[in-house]
């Protein structure tokens, strides 16, 4: 049962995602938040990184997913980041990933658009 949350907030990247050709060519600013639910009681008691999630590894997974791909949807980014975290961090039981796209082309002023995906480890 998760009893703690480790968060990565507002990781910022320049990448090439979107449904318009110009977005793939020119690119834009993307921000990512990750919240990971896990039991880090042992890590806290023993000051032991191996008993918790390594947020540097999580950051690198996020960076690679955002910057080394070109997708139409930020929903896909959020999904793939969450899946990657659950696949590579066995201690993480639940994850929530939010991807924000700054200044989206929506036909008027808009700070950002965001998509949030929540995933859980299968209990099988």
C-alpha cells in the first residue's frame, strides 16, 4: 500500500509535438509534472536511495520521451511517460503524469493546454 508521494514538478523541455505540421517543424515548450505513489518508509528510515524511486532516472525517462519523439497528442506523451515509470520503477504503485503545452494554437489567447494520465501497477 502506497504511503508516500515523490513528485517531479514542472520539468521543462523544447520539443516537436502537435497536430499541425508547423508544430512538428518549429516546436514549442512543454512542461511535465509527475507524482509517484510508493512506500518509501524503509528508504526514509535508512536514508537509502535503493529503497525509493530515483527521481533523476525518472527525469531522464521524461526528457527522452518528450524530446526524442514527435507525437500528435500530449495525451500520448502523458501515457507513455506513466507506462515507462511503472515499467522501470518497481516500487512505484501509482503514477500521475501531467503534460502541459504552452501557447497552444487554439485560435485565441491561452496560456496552455494540459493532459493528465493516471496509472496503477497491476496487482496480478
